[in-house]
C-alpha cells in the first residue's frame, strides 16, 4: 500500500495474474494493511453499490469518533473515486485526490476516519464494494455537496452528474464548517492513536 498526498489515504495496487481462464489478484492483505496504517482494519460492515454511468455519490463522512473508515474497490466497470480532506486544521484541508478504480488494474483505496468520500460512475453497472470499520448510523452520517465550487473537484467532462435527492441537498463545505459538522484534524489524530495503541 502506498500513501496518497492526503495523510490517512492509501492506494493498493496489486499484481494481477491473467491467464486463459481470466485473472487473479489479492485485493486486501491484512499484514500489508497493518504495516501501512499502523493498525488492523476492524471490519464491521461490507457494502456494495451498483451505479449507472454518470451517477455521483457523496461526499459522505461520519462523526469522529468513531467515524467510518472505508476500503474501496470497483469490481465491475470503472469509477473515479475521490477522497476529500474535510478535517478542519489539517495541513491539506479542502484538498482532494482522485483515483480511477476499475476492473482492469484492480486498484483499491483506503480512507481513514474523518475523510470525505465520493465517486462518479464512468460506466454503466459500475459496481463498488467497500469494507467499513463501523456500521451505518444515520444520526452520525453527513454529506457535502460534491459540486461545491470551493472544492473544485474535477469530475469527468462529458458526463452529466446524477445525484440523489439527499446529496443534491447537502451543504457546501463552508456551510458544513459553519454548522460545526466537520471533524477536526486533532480529533482524528487522537482517534487514530487509540487504534494504534
């Protein structure tokens, strides 16, 4: 696993073994994960979403603690996966990083507690699976509008974003910050220290 430009986000780029029957790869390895992050992944829930081309999901995040860390992979088709640093006080606050996840290279990303997550489907039937460190808890879940001009995420051109009603009504980053919804970098670091203890 290789850490991305935002602290707390990693990419896993496995070796893929193709043959006449198809291919094989290891998309998660516990020891490699622990070595990279300094703690084990607590698997509390596994999700699967199927999206039509242009579907834009996110930006989603949860209260810290315990938040909800995610290990994300696209098993069919392709998506542009985006990790957003929404942790107030972070050296990379308001920055984002995009990674293409698809069924060819089989890359995965891990985003730790306190980071925002979104993705856009680049193909029909784009199927994304993600391992979550905590279960879904509606009272702790929040969103930021993925088209917030302040963030300026460069979504693929030529695609009309299709958002859910909930994501369409999500606040901007500035509105979420003013409402006290965003996690602080210090709180995230303190929680991470507990996981590593």
